[in-house]
C-alpha cells in the first residue's frame, strides 16, 4: 500500500500480532495496483469482463462505491487514469527516485496509461462498476479503472482489527499509513491516544485525540508530492477536473466509526474545501480538523468530545458505525 503499518494488540494470545501482520500482507497482495498479479490489477486489465474476486476485494469495491454515494461523488474510486496522467504511475519510491524535476534526469520509463489525458465531462464514475454479490464478481466498464488508494488503508485497518478481536485480543489498534482503527482495551486504560500532526509541519502536533473506539484518517496534499517539468503535483485528484486539487487546504483529519468511512470522508472533505467540509462530515456522523494552506487550524464539526482535555463521548462514532 506504499506506506508503513503499525499493529498494537492488548491481552492477545501468543502469535496474534504476527497473524495481524500476515493479514496486512495478504491484503496488500490482493489490492496493490503496483503488483501485476493482484486482484485489482486483474480487474483493471479485463475491462467489460465480470471477474470473480475474493470476499475482501468484493468488500473493498463495495465500500468504494458506497463512498462515492455518501460524498455525492467527491470521493471517486475510478480516477486511476487521471492519477497516472499526473505522474503517479508507479510506487511513490519510484517517483522520488526518478526526480522528475531535475533537468538532467533520465527520461522516466512509464506505463502507457501515464500519458493518457483525461477527457472530463464524459466520465461514468461508479456507474462503470458492476457488482454481482451472488457470484461475487466485479465488472469494470471499458475506459474506467479502479484505484483502491482512497479506501484500502482504512478498510485494511478495519479487517485486521476485526481479525485479532475475533481471535481473543482484548484490544487492538491498526494504523496503515496513519489511517487507523481502534477497538477494545487500550494499553494504558485511558482510551486510544492519537496525535494529529500539522500537514505542513509533520513534527508539530495540532491536537491529541482520545478514542474509546473508532477510526481516524487523514488526507494531506503535502505527503505525496512530486513535480513534472517544474510543476508541483500531488495525489489528490479532483473528479471535476481530473487534475490535482487546489482547495485552499493542506490537509484534513477525520474521526469516524470505521477506518474505510474515515478515509473516504477525509478525502471528500479535502475536496469539498473549508465551506462545505463541515456539513459533509456532519451529514455522515463524523467530525474533523482542517488545516488551510496558510496554516490556520479549523474544526469541522464537534471534535471536542474526542480531545484528551474533554470528557469523551462516542455518540458520533456510534452513529457513524457501518
């Protein structure tokens, strides 16, 4: 998934943390768009053909489609071609190694889709995705490709937490690239404490959250940044334009009931901008924090109940639980 992961289990049988890591590696193998043998790659390479997939991958696509609906299209899982056209056509380590911005850098070797330019206004979006729960197949219409990057990390955290809890762990927290899910007994008995960093200054903590259970996810335009011909680009694509979004925000952090839900809403809130982000989160039983390009910190809804200085309430998380 192009990132690092952390697994914490409490009161767990011996070996359960190792099982959690194995589960993450299994999901990575199924979902990575950078692996030719993954189920996601197989789906994208067989347009118009129903492909039977694993239960995990079917759930991934289901959640991605649901994310499009609950955000009125701000979250769009079918923007892979646009993302590749912006230059994110390989793992991020490969992008950094290429050093697009150096005049003397060698010409990068890119996939054919990387030179594709979006023809906006004619995109089908999630209407191009067909799901058959009876045979557990997914069909992607020609011209569309799925990118699991905006939902997969949060869903992976959900699935791994569910695994370790079902096998006897008293508590668990799984963080995949900073998108996390926590349940049950925390190590110190005062909730799961999560520091929220400033997207412009990652070493600076904006606030600290404390959860009895739930999920936290962030979307930063400052995290995966590169340049092509001197033009800076990032990985958050605006569905309305097909190019990296400029919304006046450096990043958004969202608190919700499930990892996939928080991750989808974080991306959608970033794309919504400061004026529309709070109503979007409120409509979905979530809250968050936004940091503008000039460093201003704004609360999106009522984050107070989840900060370490306030009495905790999980009402919003219960409403958001899916």
